[in-house]
């Protein structure tokens, strides 16, 4: 009989009288990699909170490693020994790898820390998963992938029976993701269990033992491994979004084919990368959607910093930052002020010119909704925030827009909305450069793909060869059918 590691039984959880999880049921067994695919964001934050801390429940029970740890009758408020790996690191950057793995774990009681001993103790853990990292390296010198591995090792050393990974695929390259999958499978075979959260079903079905579908704070369906590759199961929400996405991409490809665009050079993008001490160059063509996949996070960060500097100087260029609904919103300012923010570069008197502001409002009310203009920006829905950001960029009237990880952190419904907003930029003749660590949904919009290797080598792949990209590409099988 399989050992149960986690069971959440009929859990209902409220915050500020709002139901975040309702009648939530989830089971994870020893040595299992359980996938979790969220259709929308409701319940995700609450779920992660409850896994880490035993907060008061409105209803239901939570069991961990064979013991009841929380219930509607009594909640202790204590922390659980469950590892959580996500974008925000839980490591202490000023400390070494060995210190983070051993010293900071629960139960470490040595008064005097013997660094050399800890370094030697770490080596077998690194060796068995094929990783090479000096144990005395401080965390602030690690790549994102190395940091993820260190957090995983800390959970393994601490004996955490369950480790949660939240959308790690958006943080590391495809090659690193493949390596991580191999390491997770190794530890699963040793009895560790994992909850693998990702908005991409194509990624989960190839890797996870089961996949649970989360909608509106409730698990609606759990698919077993033997059924994941078949079409014998149905989930309404997934099939609904899949059909909508299929139709969008089909129409987009036909439209781009009819346009018969000339290959006119817009610019040659070039910068000297300090990380590899090498110049990286590539052409950008007028009106294209160029997907740039970067395998090395430090190269990506350098490129982003360079873009942020360059776009400030170039009136014809705009940048949509990573997680724009957080990084590009100006709280405290009105909706109209947020919308017109980029216009101050073109017309300095926009803040006092009520005639122009009124004209803009009338023009965009039909698109954005009249009620949005009278709503505080912090009270906008996630969809309304995306509409605001992309409309602000459109008002700037750029010739080229650089998008940094445009699909990162978006659930299935919002990914489709972002996709439509990006297509809108293309429809206006704007050149779009999508810069990411992994491919996400970018290939379904892209005309070209550039893959920048760890050594700075640039490999170009044309649209006709997208179906053969050997990576965990979301919607990859669907795209194969379309291009063929």
C-alpha cells in the first residue's frame, strides 16, 4: 500500500471573509511528483500559505506524513517541514552554500561551525546529482539554477518529505529545466515527494506522475500518468482554453502568411556581454515577432539592463517589464495618469491639457471599459491591469517593443489575454522582441527564434522549423500539427 505524504480533505479557507479555497481535496504519495495546473490565480497563494503554516481553517482537515496537522476544530499556527521553492529565494545571500544547506536547517545545534567539515559533507550530495559547485561559494554569486538546486538540497538534508516548486520553468532555461527534472526524479525514487506547479500542461504531462487541475480554489480533476498522453479524459476548462488558443494561433498564422512582409532590417542589436566577455549581435527585422531564448540567466540580466538604458534614450522604442502588472503600475495615481504616463515624452503638457486627455479617454473607453477609468488602479482586475499597461505602450507610438518574459507568472486564462495583446502590437506594425529564458508561449506568435547559448553563440531557427525545437515547448504538439 502506498504511503500517503499529504492529504488535504474538504478544506475551505477564508481570508477577510473571502473564500480562497473551497472543498479542496488533494493527495500526494511517497515518491510521487504531483503536477498542479492552475486555470486562474484563485487559491494559489492560500494553498502555499497552508502548506507552510497551519492557519485557521473554515472547514476540513490537513494530514502530513501520517499525522493530522490542521483542522477546522483546531489550528496551531506552527510551521510545517515542507520545502517551498519559488521565484523569491529563501536563502541567505551573504552565507555560503554549505551554511545555507546545513546550518540554517531545523535542528542544527552546533555552537561552533566547522566550515571545512560542512564543505566535505556537502560534496556527496552534489556528486550524486551531478552538480559541481564550490561549497564555500556565497549564494549571491550563484546562478538562478544553482540557487534552486541549493534550496532543493536544503530540503533533502532537512528531511522534508514534501517539496513544492512553483513555476520554476519561468526562472531557468530549458536545458536547466531538463536537468532539474532529472534531479527531481532521482530524489522521487529515493522517497521524496514533490508538488510541481506550472501553467503548462505540456510540461507537466511529460514529467509528472499525476496532474491536478485547479480552478476557482478547487481541484476539479486529477489525471493519472497512464491517461496523460491519451485523449480519454476531459476537463471542460482546459479543453475550452485549448480550443480558443488553437483557433487564435491558426488565424494568426494565416494572417501573417497573407501579409507577405518584406524582410526589411529594422536594426542590428549589439552589446558587449561582461559575463562571457564577448559581443552578442543579431538582426531585428521590421514588423516581426522575434523570440529570443537565452540559456544563461546572467546574460539575460545584462541584456535587460542594457535595454532599460537604451529605451530611455530612444523615443521609438518601448519596454514591457517582467511582471508588468506589478513593476509598471503607479499606485497613488489615477487610471488616466497611468495610461498617459508614456505620453509625457512626446508632449510635455499632457498633464494639464484636458482636451487631449478627454480625447484619449473617449478613444479608449470602448476598448478598456468606461468603468475602468473611474477605478483605483490597485482595485483593477489582473486583466484590466494588463490592458492598461499595453495600451500605455500603444499610446507611446513605438516602432519596436521589447517584452521581458511576457508570459511569466500568468495562469492559463491570463496567458491567452497576454497573447492577444501582443498580437495587437503586431497588427499595428510594431516590431516585437520577446526576451525569455524559456520559450513559454512565444513560438505561437514568433516569426523567428534566436537561441543564445551559454557562450554567446546565436542560433537562428526559422518558423518552418519550430515544430522540431527539441525542448519542453508548451503547445508544441499542437504547433507541430499546424505548421505541418
